[in-house]
C-alpha cells in the first residue's frame, strides 16, 4: 500500500510540475499567478499522499500551510492590482 | 488487500487522473480563462478525491477531520481565488 | 467592498458565541487537542470571531435546511464540473467555444453576491469574471452557446433559498 501511494504521489507531483512548467513559461502575469494555485493544490495532494504512505501525519500540516499560502498570495495579488491606476473604476470585490 | 485499501486506491488513482487532466487542460485549452477553468475545477476535484481516498488510512477521527478541513479550505480558496484572477484578467483586457 | 453597516448593538450575542465555539473546534481539529495548547486556541478563536464580524454580520442568518439543500445541490455539480473539464481535456479534439455571457443577478452587490460568484465558479463550464455593482455579472463559459442563462438563474434561485432577506429590490 505504501509503495502504491508513493508512486501515485510521484505521479501527481509530475503532473503538477508539468503544469507549472506550462504556466510559468507564459508571459501573462495572471497565468503566473495560476502557478501559485497549482502549487497549492498539487503540492497539498502530493504531501497528503506521502504523509499517508510514510505514516507521518505532520505532512498534513505542511499541506495545510501550502493551501493557506496560495490563498493568501492570490488575495495579495488582487489587492496590489486594486492599487494600480488602471483599476480606478474597480467593481466591488468579493471577500 | 482489504476493502478499505481498494477504496483508497480507486479514489486516489482517480484523483491523480484529474490532476493529469488539469495539466492537459492547461496545455490544450485555447485562452487564459479556459485554462483557469481547468486549474480550479479539475485540480480541486482531484484533491477532493485524494482526501476521500485517504480517509480509511487515517489513524484517528481527528486526522480525517483535518484532511476534510484542508480540502474545504482548498475548495473555498480556489472558488474565490479563481474568480479574483478572472476578474483581473477581464479588467486588463476587457474583451478577453 | 460593500459591507452592511454593523449596528450599534451589544456585540456579545449568542450567535457570536456559537461562531467562536465553531472556530475553536476548527482550531482543535487542525492543531490537536493537547490541553496546554488551549489558551492559544482560545485567543485564536476570539480573534477569528472578531475578524468575522464585518465580513459576516451577526444578525444575518442562514437556514439550516437551506444549507443542507445547498450542499446537496452544489456538491454533485462541483464533481460534474471537474469531470466536465477532464472530459474536455482528454478529448481528441478540443471542442469548445469559450466566451463571456452577461447575466443580470437579482442579488444585491456585496458579500452575498460575492459568495454567489464563488459558488458559481465551481459550476460546470462557468467562471464569473466580474461581479460588478448594479447586479450585472459577466460569466466566462466554456460553451457560450449552451443554455447558460437558464442554468445561472436556477443556480441563483437555489442560492437565494439559503439566504432569507438576501434578495435585492430589483
């Protein structure tokens, strides 16, 4: 069981890494922000799988942290965007 | 292999396939916002399936609840963040 | 951001206490139930409750049955959304017609509409782009010729059912 879980973790890691490579190659800033989200979900999934494979529940904490960080960086990016002059007629933004 | 392990494997493999689908979507979908669809929907369902599959492997009820919390947080943040990102994308080029 | 103005009422209300307990329970689940960590958890729960007041005013309430119906309706749709994207990604030919559909929501702008947008971003093939004031929502769709408007209206109706008093005048 541990071996299969590790294998699948590796698979998810590779899929996320490939996605990261695609997104980071783009020139659009928003697509780079999508990399943060991808890192959050893909990284969390990999860590959870590895945590279950190695019976180390502490990895779940790391996964939680990754998800949290990606959420915060998206919020921070949006706030920074709001301060730019082009966003003068900013629609109200959901929290 | 017990029933619980079989359940775990099925769910976890399905989750991994969804992650692959998310990456393929990033590669193949034509515009930025469509790629955002792929990212926010496929990957989060993948994470959900993996969490669901790991449930029987948890030693304690608390561990399982924690996994669900992680997934809920990821789902909530993805729902909000994807839409924030989309808003930025639309503001930058209004006819996206 | 439009936040409903908080009234000058005493803040110590049963609903706030319950909310604080929920936050504390969440903290226990995430950190662990060791007794020596409890003071930190109590402080964290209090801080979370305080921070939640402007975002979710204590007098706004949710109906429990509405919430259950909401989960029952939107959870399968979130699954369907993931499968829909996966199907398109694995298809031999990318068959989609992405575009932006404008939809007039009847919810007033603010937290409720923000939540509606967040929910809709989990629906199959839809991603709200801007939830501007005046109730106009622009939704990016993977298939812009599908019957999107009807689906959006149905989703919003389901969402409104858990939010008594969330309906705008027009």
